C-alpha cells in the first residue's frame, strides 16, 4: 500500500493548489493518514462508484486508463518523474472521475511510467 507522509501531502497541496479536485483528494489522503488506497476507495464512494475492498482496487482502476495515459506518454515528450500535472492532464480526456484523478496519477507515478506502460507496449508489438 502506498503511504504519503505529511510533508509529501503538503508539497502536493502547494503544487496543485489550482486544481480543486486534487486539493480535495489530498485532504482525503491526509484524513486517511496518507494511505492512498483507503483514500481512493472513500473518494470512489463519494463519486458513486462501488469499489470492492481488495488491497489492489486502485491498481485495477488505474489499469483502466493505461491506454490513454501511455498513448499520450509515447506521443509527447516524457515528463519529469515528479510531474503529476502531465498525468492529470492526460486523465482529463478520460472518463476517470475528477476526485480519482490524483490518486490514479500518484499510483502511476509510484509504478514509474515506463513500468506502468510496458505491458501495453509489449501487447502492441
């Protein structure tokens, strides 16, 4: 399970202050003591989704958006590893609920874009 410490949450709040949904998601992450998976499940419930309680729910959700994220990644200049704005922008063009975009982006970043996109790249070859 990915846990963000208070300093990481504070840094992200400063970086993403102009994205209201990201700020709300960060507050939920803070309320869940930094546990990204727990916060994502709570946010999903708030958006009307009915997530199961498995430990890998966020991973499964994130994979739904792999093609969109990775297609953008291969067509654009790869972003800096810490640049969540690029992933958030790619998710704007998807059906991912606003409140879940930051948890999805954080999960992708934790996997690394190359590792996250590699399974799709292998299938396309």
